[in-house]
C-alpha cells in the first residue's frame, strides 16, 4: 500500500473493489452515486477510503473487502477443453473450470471473458480485478482469435459479407479478419478475429449464413496466445516480462517484478487428460505478442 494512502486512512473504495473483481471502477462509482453502497451504516461518498474493521455493504450484502488486500498479480493461461463450464458451481453438475485451478488464500480467480461449454482453447484468469475489467471492457476492443472448423465450402461473397457485417438479434456484428487455413473433405478450417465478447458471437455469425460450425477453439486473446504444448486442462502462469507486457497492453502501470526466472512449466491437472487435436496448419504461437496497430 502506498504511504500516502495509509496516512489518509486506506485505499479508495472503488480501487479496492475493482481489484477484487466486484466491478470496474466506473461501475463502482456509479453504484456510489446511486446510493447502493454503505460504509459503517452511512452512504458511501466518492473519495471515501477503507481501513481495517470497516463494514462495507453493497445492495444489503456485506462485502468481505479485506480479502482484496494488495497482493502480487497472478495470471494463468488455461487450456479449457470442451465439456467444461466457466463457473464456480454448476447446478447441473457439469465439470467446472475453477476446480482445475490452484487455490488462492486471500482472493479468487477471475475469468477474463467466457467460453461456452462447446468451445475450447485459451482462457485467461487473474486475481487482479482491475486488470480483468480492463481486458474485458468493450471500449478496449481487445482482439479474440479463434480457429474454426466448418462443414462445407463458403463462397467469397459470404466471407466478404461476414467481414462487412450482418444483423444479429442483438445488433450488427462482423469478423474483423477471416483467414482460410485449409482442410480435407467437407471439413474446412478458418481463423477469425473479433473485437468484442458477445455471447456465442463467432458461432452466431457463421450460423447467420447457414454455415455449420463443428469445432471452435480460441487461440489468442489480445497479445496472449495459447501455447502449442499446453495440453487440455493444463495451465501456465505468466510471470516476469510477459506480465509487464500484459499490464502495458491493458494501459496499466506494470507492477515491479523480480528478475526473470525460468518460465513455469505447464501443469496438468488431470493425468487422464489428453490434448485436443488442432488444425495441422495452425502456426506455432508464442505466448505473448506485442500489440500491432489496427488496420
């Protein structure tokens, strides 16, 4: 904690809650304006700070804010298999992503975006709520790249239409880029890039043109690329310069990091897990790329 913040009685409420993944700073400031937060029984005011023992309530629910104490940022790259859901508990009893992650003592893992049960590939997770919100916020237009296997041929006119934009039930959407990656028989592979995280967006865009998606895998989120050797259900922890690059990409001041140590080895969470096959034409990715100017 910074000295100035300690002398004034602690950190600002919106900063603490954003770090804990409760919401973005702007969202929390709006909740304060709406009177949804109370501190020790009184409505929270912008500029209020938290100190040990304070009782913070959001919408009549007590927030255990002290578990959001400042701690080093951790980021995991997880290779999600199909069949898992991105939730902490599933009422239908389906396998959940969070059961495969290392335990945190004073915080929780926050998923940066979601992948539906039938989509595999790269899932970013962090204990830093502000970093997660920055990477997910629509205003940042972070690129998401997917490897897609479809059935049948697609005309050039259809591909151009998907890049120009089509109307979906929740508004107009498009692929920023579409690249053909080959295939055999009826199966064709493409890589597509979108810059928003609407639910099932990639599938719905193809389906709007009566194209059947038989497999969908996310291979990149912003500068972070799914490591080729990371097996399904395994995770890799980002550290050192890679973590600095991610902070810079999100427009945040990088935390002070130690001298680079050997990269952590991917950890397999299940001995029986098998890597899902990838399109053979997919290039070997690096874990992190520098941001390229948008064309």
